[in-house]
C-alpha cells in the first residue's frame, strides 16, 4: 500500500514514519527532502502539478503552519499554508486513485475555549485567531468538495500533541523545571487534555486498516491532567522535588501581559494555554475504532516525552 504524507519530516510526520514504515510504502511531500530510512522518496510541492508522483492509496495531510504563541506570524501566512495547501492536496486527492484522505486539523478549529465539561464533535465551530480560522476554512473546503464522493475522508482534530522530538510548550516547561526554578502558577487549578503521539499514530493506523465512517474526529488521551500534575510528573521523572508556588492569579496575569508587550517567554497566550480548562472528548473515535481505551495512558505518554527531553 502506497501512502503519501505531507509534512513528513516534521515532528508528527517523523513519528508516523516510525509507526507505519514497516507496514507500508511511505512517500513524502515536503519543503525539504532528506533521505530517510523507511521513506521511499520525498517530493516537492511543485511535483504535484507536474504529475511526478506515483499512484497513492492513501494521503495523509500533515503540512501546516503551527500555532505561534508569540503572535509574530502574519495572519495571511496561516491561510496561505493551512488553507491553501489543504485545498491543493485535496483537489489532487479527488482526481487521483487514492481512496482515503486523512487531514490533520486542530481542536482550535472548533473552539478556543471549552464551554461545558468536554469539547465534542457536535460543537458549532467558533475559532478565534488566524490559526483556528485557517484550519476551519480548510475543513469547510474539504466538506464542501467531498459531498457525494464515495471516497473516505477523515478530519482529525487532535489537542496538544507531544512525544519524542517535540520542542513546543512542554519542552519550555521542562527546561524551567530542570533548572530548579519554582512554578509560580500553582494557584491555577485546571484540567487539560493532551495527545500522546503514540495514541495519534494508533488512530491513524486504525483509519488506514479499518472501514471507519468518514467524518470529524477529536483525538485525545483518555485522561486530562492539570499543569500542576504535569509539573509533578516532570519532577518525578527527573528525580527532583516539585517547587509549586501559589502566586496571586491577578499578579501573574499582569506579569504575562507585560511579557506579551516585551515578547518574553511568559505571555498572555502561553499563560492561557498552561492554565485554562480544555478537556477534549475522544469517545467518538474510540467507538469508531471499537476500543474502550487508548493504548497509552496520559501519564505513560507524558513520561515518555519527558524522558526524551533529556536527549536534546
């Protein structure tokens, strides 16, 4: 089976390559084309227009502009990449012989804030900001084009993805804890869903192998954790004592506001991501796959990620 993965050399793409490379013939579509084991060949985006790609059975669209918590990215950049490239590859898919298309969207396409206990697929999308808006625009394009199509199309909305090779917010938090610095946000009690990249790869493999109905699926680990619990897990893995300070919430918000103005690591956007409640339901995808639980627990996945940080 031939599978084309856009953005194959990124964080998720590299993990998918390791998970799927022994079972399938993998091809890449990316802006770089290093030779890698388990990848037959990586093509550039202009090769798509020239008809140079072999016939594919499945297309997995990962390529996109990640959410910039510093807000340095121009809004149009998100739409050019997240919406524009999705249109390009999906149009290619519709004309090709490929039977399945898996698009990696984001929970941020559905909601910037979770209203109620959990975010489900039934929510009416209300994204805020160019990242989520560009993702929902891509979703809408797919759903408009796929109407009446006999091919299988899946839109995945994972929440914060982590795993070996990830250098996002969890890595920043790890470096803070590693230095022995106190965590000043202990006064914020929150619950947040994460997505272990191992669970994500399991879901993708299930969509490839099984006859799953087309549709939108949220992806998350089974358990939600607080940032304080995350800090304690990091300290336990590193053999350190957790220093969690319960600084006044109002004071910390003022400090984050100053950080936004001065472009410091702690800004309002990052403070919100670290302290808000954002619990995502994964019940729909588990029902579709016929499972009761994800193969990796939230703590197991996070511990694997934390251990990988020591290699950087």
